[in-house]
C-alpha cells in the first residue's frame, strides 16, 4: 500500500474531549492508502493511554511549556525520521511547539481552531502555519478579526460518524422509570457555567404545570452541586434527572423527544449534531457556531441566549405541534448527513492537504 501523505497531529492536551475526539475521528476515517497519521502527545495523556483502543499510533513528547526547546527538537526529529509532510496543531501550546518544529524541519503546518473563546496572541496563527482550519463560520470570523488573512483560513466543519450516531433501541426510559407518554428533553454536556443548564431547568419548570415533561441532564463537572441546589429551589426533583457522566451517548439520545443546548458560548455544538444524527430535533442558543449546527425551522429552533421565556416558548412549540415535531425529527438526520458527516470532513481535509502540498 502506497502512503501519499504523512501527517503528524501534535496535541499537548492530556484530556479526552471534543477536540481530541474530532482529531481521532478524522485520522481513523482517512483513506489509509492516501494518508498515514501519527500523533505526538504527552505520555501521560488520554490519547497515549487509549492509543491501542482508538487504533492510533502515538509518539511520546513531554510538552512542559509553550516555549520548550527539547519538545520542539523531539517533534522535529520525528518529522524527519517518519518523513512527515504536514504537521497539524490544535491548541496554544502545541501550536507553538508543532509550528516551530515544522519550520525547523521545513514542512507544512496547519492550525485547527476548535474553540470560540478569545485568544491573547495571533502570532502563531499568522507566522507558524501555512493555513488555519476553522470548525465554523463564527470561529473563522473571529480569527479574521484578529488580523489573520481570510485567504489563510479554511472552513472545515466537524464531522459526525452517522453510522455510529443513529437511532436505536434505548433502555433509558426503563432505567429511570420514565413513561413513553412523557415528553423527554435532554442535554449531554459538561456541567460548566457557560453551558447554562440552569436556564434549561428554569424553562422546563415554567412548562411543568401544563405538560407531562421531564429533563435528563447527562454529564459531570464543577456545576453539579449548584444545579442540584437549583433543582431543589424550583421544586423540580421529580422532573429533572441528573444522570452523571455516561459513555452510552447513542442510548441516551435515542430515548429523547428533544435535545437542547443552551450554551452562551459554543464554537459549533457537536452535541447538537450527534443528537440530530440520531433523529432527535434540537433547540440551540443563537451564539457562536450553533446557528450553523442546526437548520432553523427544519431540524430545530434557535432561541435568544439566556432568555428563559424564549427557550420555554420554543420547547412548548415542540410539545404542542406534533406535525412540526415529526417533520423536524425526520429532517434532523438528513441535515447532518448533508453537511456534517465524517465523510465530508475527511473529503474537505484531504483536499486541503493535497492543495497545500501541490
């Protein structure tokens, strides 16, 4: 088998979140006769520990600081030894280390920007990369506003594995003793303040006197105790289920009537895409890349961020308008397949690599 392009993914993060999952998903779905991908990661990172399970080839690099000369030299040595064509970086520290190593080795470098959050310096975006990949238009516009030339920024949406994320038999309603007649709303997200779970709790509380509705919150994080207190203050203990972290996402999504992501900052909202891929209609806040991650009045609805009244009204639309709910459920998966499949992400990234090397 002839490998045409060799890519080195440099990742300083030690976690296993959306950024790391996207990078692995891209690498493992690339046509193996066209692209060979290696990962340069910390030896104590989740990527390194999970490498066999994930089916990726990891090289250990201790990245102690943003300006870590030994790490730069180690990455540059890997580039030379493996015949790497393109280095791909993802966050602040690895952008500097991978970018400098690519310069030193004389190969192309791509910076992928996964977040909507502001960054302090645009130097690495301007001078250490041949191109910057933005995962949404909102991210692309922000990068451009920091002085990075628009011609250098390429939009490549995060892709969802639609073969994995599809509706299946679910055990969730039996597990939590939820009737099939109950309208079940769900959110799968880390319990952080920016995700605005409390707004969703307030919105469901407004509807609970009129409708048989429950809210399933899946995830763990620093806001756990605050959300428990919020639920008690609203008298919603019988209506809101805190399910904690779970790794059976498809099982969870397949049980839902509606998925809501009320964040006040989101680069794209991959959770919305996964829900729609499972045929679940969605509601998202009108911030960041979320408006791109659903088809308004098609697969879902948008509401004004932190406006509980507006969110409650949008949820009520799905509860009361059965035809609208059914149409949105049908359109949800079609929308993701059209614009956000992993195959589309692979196709666009492969085109990027080929054009860079041309």
